[in-house]
């Protein structure tokens, strides 16, 4: 300090490592937050994270106190470039007031513009931890130890959309942290049954949102054409950073209405039981897959099954679970938003169906070997897919992001060695002869079921269903054989080389006059 003036010198304070770690996790939480975040919500989450870190510290008494003051908040915004965070926050009463007033505004707009329920849509996102089970579950049937810490990290974001009548369910959008995961190698992503997108952290981004709505509009327009409706659409969506206002400018015939801040859980249609119902269906189908994998001879353990779970399996379950959500439940979920336009389907109440699915999940869990599972455990498992991440979730996510960045760096090094490596990856192929053999074997097994099952009705239903589902492969085999036959027709044709007139040799004539087979009339007259 001897050569530095007093004006240019400044004091440097060493910040406790718990505060630095808390801010790192808090920044991840803010980036993944669907609704806009204010000082009060950030302060509450910061204090919660810091308390968890202090509790896990080897010497909690030595950890410095933290108050989450306004001064800290200003410095945190500057350090992590969160300049859009505000100090003010609406009170809970103001949120409920906005939630009560907003439906009247929407219904007035619907009446003025003449929208029908088929023309009104809602979109929402949720998080799926597809490799996670509750920590207090006991691994059944030969499992030696519970799943490791790493197994529960992997997550993906899913976006759903449907209209108020429930007549059109759009293809889900899956956002994952890898552009080309190993489980999808060789698969054409357009055939997955979802819109697959990539972002570094596996979250919905503004750019993905813009791109995906540009793909949704032609589908919705085609739907309106089939229903003899005008392509005039109203989309209600929450006010999240990943939903930029610029999406309202994509199509002049599509009007976006953003929900008031912090009212999403109160009046968002998908938040009225649809997302919870989907997650329950997802859990039910996952448990069914676990039962199938751990039953019978040479079966794998539950631990082996969970380790084998990958993004492809998760996508397949997402597609099937979204199909399980009925049209009536999608329609009933708009009761709070459009009370005057929704018919009262009590038997299709999402909350009642959710209770039934939870009961079914409990029975399946006990069937697979989770004997000590109770209703609270099922609720806890469903809560693990919540959008509000705990401190442990944030730590796992931060560790997963670091691993993903390391993988990306390794991938970049590999690409430097061979720039054409990705281009060399070819789509999966179905060999025609092997396809024919597989279909033949299946047909023989189906015939065996028909010949040996004493219950004719059961065998008829099963065999007919399998044959119907195999029809696309039979059609593929038929087309390949037909094209192969068409390509072989050229064996009946030979290439004939045209010869010039002067090259044609004269043929002897019995009359002694020399003639040529290709002589023209003018040449003959000469």
C-alpha cells in the first residue's frame, strides 16, 4: 500500500463461503422461477438456503449471521446481473384481488371478440425428475442399496398446451440440457411424439418459446379449418421471463393474454389439477414399467431399473401420460377462469381423479415391493416434481450443470479432432429381412395364444390388439417389397446403342440387288 494514494485505495472484505454458495444457488433458483421475482420473495428464499447451508456446516455456531438486507440485495443484483429484480412486492391480498378480477376481463374479451371454447388455449410448464424416487423408499427385490445422489439429478422441463373444450391437446414440448443425448442417438427427433428442444440448463427459454409457438400455429390453424372455425385464437399464459412479450407479435390472428403476477396457482387452468393429474399418471406408468422389469425370470432389480432409466424412456412415459389426461378434465379445469362457459362435470373433477390415481399408485408401489409406502410418501414423490426447488435440489442442479459443462468441453475437444463426427451418425435402420423375421415370429406366438388359451374372448382381444399395433410395420414391409419388385423390372430391358447410317453393313438380296435395312425413301429412289 506504500505506493498507492488514499483516494485510489479501498478496503476488501472477505465474504463467508456460505454466503457465496447461497448466492450461487439463489441465482439458479431465480433463473428457473416461472413468475417474476421481487425483493421479498428473493429474501425469503435466500434466508431459507442460508439456514440449510448453516445447518449442514461442520460448525454451525461459527457461521456468520445473514439478514438479507437491502444493501446485500443491491450487491447481489449487480454481481449476477439481475437488474430487472424489483424491491416492491404485491401483497397476498392484492394477488387474490387480481385473481378475482382477471376472469371478468377475459370473459369480456371473449364476448367482444366472439371466441369459442375451441379457440381459447392455455399453456404451462412443469419439471420432471425422471430418475428420482423418495429417499425413504426401500429398494425391494434384491436391491442392495438405495439410489445414489447422482441418480436424482437429471431433470427436464415439459410444456403442455390445450384448448378450453379439451378437444385439442398439442404435442408436449420437452426441454433437456443436452442437444444429442446418448439415448436418442440415431433417432429422428421429429418421431419422438414431443417437440424436443435443448437449453444449457434444461429450462424453457424465451427463444425456445418463440420457436415453438411458431410451430404450434399451423397445427391450430389446421384444427380450426377442420372444425369450420375462423383462425382467431386467444392464448392465456402466465407472465414468466421465459414467455417474452414478443410472442404476441408472431401472428396477428393470435392474441396473447398474460396472467397477472403471482396469480398462476390461483386461476391458471392447468394449475387447477391438470399438472398434478399428469404427474400422477406419470408416476403410475413408471411403477407399471418397474413391475414389468422386476417380475418373472431373469428379472432385474429395482435399482438396476432406475439406473437404466434414460431420457428416451421419460419421453415415452410423458407422451402416454399426457394421453391419459381426458378431454373432460381439461375442460373442467377452466371453471375458475370461465365459470359461465364451463359445464359442470362432477364425475370428471381433476381433484377426484387425482385421488383415484394416487390410490392406484399406492397399490402398484406395494405390488412391486415397497411395502412400507403410505399415502404421504406418494404425495411426497409428486411434490418432488414441484417447480419450487429446495436447497438440496439446487445443489444437485448446480452439480449437474457443472458436469454438463465438463461434458460439453469434452465434446468440443472431440469435435476439434473430427469435425465430421456428428455428420457420420446415421439414423437407425430396420433391415428388411430381419423385420420380416420378427413379424413372422410374433405371428407364430400369437397363433400359439389363440390355439392354447381356454378363454377365447381374452385371446381374441389381445391378439387383435397386437396385430393392429403391428400394422405400421406390416405396411412398411409391404412397401419395401413392392419397391424391390419395381426395381427388378430393368432386367427385362437391354441397352441398345444407336448406330450411324454409314456404319450399317448392306445385306445380300436374293434378287441380286444390294439393299440396306435402314435406307430412307430418298436414298432408295436415288
